[in-house]
């Protein structure tokens, strides 16, 4: 059966997410629905994109992913469908989908099929009005060509770390529920620059001179640097929240200074 995942900022305490699922099941009862998260902070397209980007490939090819965050960014009934790596993504054209696919979508169409608009829901509730019926249409065998014409995907990027003067500079792009701060510095990039050189990590008042393999490599409540499941550098604390105790926030800068000579 087709799988439809849902990621939104609709919350769990209200009825909105349930309405979206109800619309899908009314139109295509055979769908399998999976809640990824409805706790995305309001309008936070970067957090939504990070969650979906590191989730969707765990699903079977052909899965459909609704990303309903900041749905009033554009025109009230506007929506796009993106095809990327044998998956389909339905959401607003506000940059969240380009972050998921790093601007490398295989196809992108604008939803113009009038039969895909549930007129009984207000224009402010696009998740139920447009996204849900579009996902149900895809699950039932609908094609991108039937949904609408090709369109340009609004381009939003994570931003690349910079390297100059033996210093690699990046930023925090996501903070998870444990308070771990994930940066845009990849393990591959770090190792390429590090070579055999010692280094020091600077972020706010924290100084770290090693990257550990597990949280148990440090004492409880000690700060640490680790490459997590996404192979991105994370700043964390053992059994404590680095975000809370160190005051870390999304977009905070992080610097890694490499000691000695190396190739830039």
C-alpha cells in the first residue's frame, strides 16, 4: 500500500493533523499514514526540512511526503509536488522542499488540477485543502503530468561552511529534542581538512580539542563534539541539553581551528 508521511507545525494538541489524515483516508482509504512530526516550531522551514531530509530515505521508494510548514507563504491555493530520489514531496513552494533535495529535484510541478482542491476547507488550511488531496491522488496512481505544469522550485539553501586561514567556520542548523546542536559541517569535509593535524573547536564559551565516538567517552554533563547519525558535527552534553546549558541556538557560529600547516 502507498505510504504517506506527514510533517507539519500543526501540533498534537489540536485537531488539525487529524483533519489532514481524515481527508486523505476519505479520498484513498488504502493509504498507510505515518506521522513524522507535528511539533515543528511554527513556520520553521529549516527544522521541517532537516527532519524530512534525514527521514525520507528510510521509507520505501515511491513514498509520498507531505511537508506542511509555513503554508501561507505564497498564494492561498498554491502548492507544488517534487519528485526526488524516487520519492514525492507535497508542500508549499517556500524553500522547504528545495532544502530537502538540495536544489536537485528530478521534477517539480505546480498543483493546478482543480479536482485536487477541497473547497470545504478554508484557504488558510492548505494542508487539508490542497496538500492532502494531492497526496491521495498520487497514492491512487495519479501522475505529475495530471497534477499540473512544470514550475521552478523556490531555491533556499543551508549555506556551506567556509575555510580560510586554517579555520573552518560553520553554523548550527538544527537542535534536536535532546538539546544536541547539529551543524552544517560534515564528517567528510572535516576529515579532508584535518589530515593529521590537531584542532580546537570554538562555540560560544566552549573549547573542545577532540571528537568522541560515544557519549560515554566523557563525564556526565560534560560538553562534547560527535558526528551523529547524519554524519554532521554535533555539539552535545552527556545526559544534558547543550542548547539549554550552553545557550546554543540555530544559526550560532562554530569555528574549528586546525594547528600547523595544511592544504586549503
